[in-house]
C-alpha cells in the first residue's frame, strides 16, 4: 500500500526524540522479517510505546501498522494521521471488524503491532494477555515477535504526570525470536508461551538497564520501585 503520511510522521517523531534527548538501545531487529507478515506483541507501559517500537523497527525496513483504540481515530488531529499510516481501529464493543482488518493486513504481508495486555500496566509488570495475537498468528500463518519496551514509562504513562522535559532517559526496545503457531495450536497454551517469553525478556532488559530502579515511581515493586503492586 502507498505510504504518503508515514515518512513525514517519522521525521517529526525523530525530531521529538532528539528534543527529548533519549538514549536508545534497540535490540534484535534481525528477528523482524524483511518481508511478509508478522505480529509484534508488545508490553504496554506508556503512551509512547507505539512510536518507540515503530522507530526501533525502521532498521528492518518495515513500517508497523498498530492496532489502536477507536477513540484515537475519532480525534480530529490524530484520526487522519492514524488512517494515513494505515493503522487499524479497534472498537472494544465489537472487535470482529478489527480482527478481520488485521488478518487481511497480515496476509498481505504487513507488520502488525499489538499490545496484548489491552491497556497500560500501571504496575509496569506484564498483565494477563488477551488471546487476539495468538489467534491472528494462527489464522494468518505468520510469526509473533515478542517485543519489550522499557523506560518509556519515565516520560509519559498512566496515572503519572507526564514530563516531556526529561533528558537522557535510557529507552530499550528488544525484539525476541519469532514464535510460530499453526491452526492446530492450542490458543491458551500459545498465550501462556507468549507471556512467559515476554516476562523472561522483560527481566533480562531490566537487569541490563543502566539506571537503578530502587525507590523509583517508574519501577515495579519487584525491583524495589514504588509503582502500584500488580493486581494479578
């Protein structure tokens, strides 16, 4: 499909990253297929996760089409941009249309970005996953790339006042090895494997993160931070 809107948006986003002075550590882009469909299953800790993941995927030569809530598409400013970049609207009251749209995009060779937790995790741990990513992978015959973002919650996240004046914040985006499911796969087992893989990757990223988590509001309780304890 033609991409007229995506390139200038990327220029603007990169300028925004430069303004913020972020320190990027992008890992594993070799796991993103250079052609053909795939799903990026991403943990969700902040409002900038989609843009950061999309930026990290650029060295693979791929544009990511994100599944995002319908309310963003209804916005007078964001809506035209989202549609112009061929992202996929998700109506939470009726998800069948978005599932079909994502399936069609995957079969046509697109990379689809999904946040399988559904919403931002205020504990910054990985919540229970919804089954959409695994079901899409099974239906389209494409791999799932487990993807971890860490550090974005320090800039702008849920229930915390955003701070766009932060400088030199380390941001990690890691793409894991592909997971494959076929039409005979068990959905619940696939979901469990995906979550376990994402948890393992998250812990590895946190272990190597250059800043201390101790006593920080942006860090989970498990690492000595003061974020809310997970509910599950």
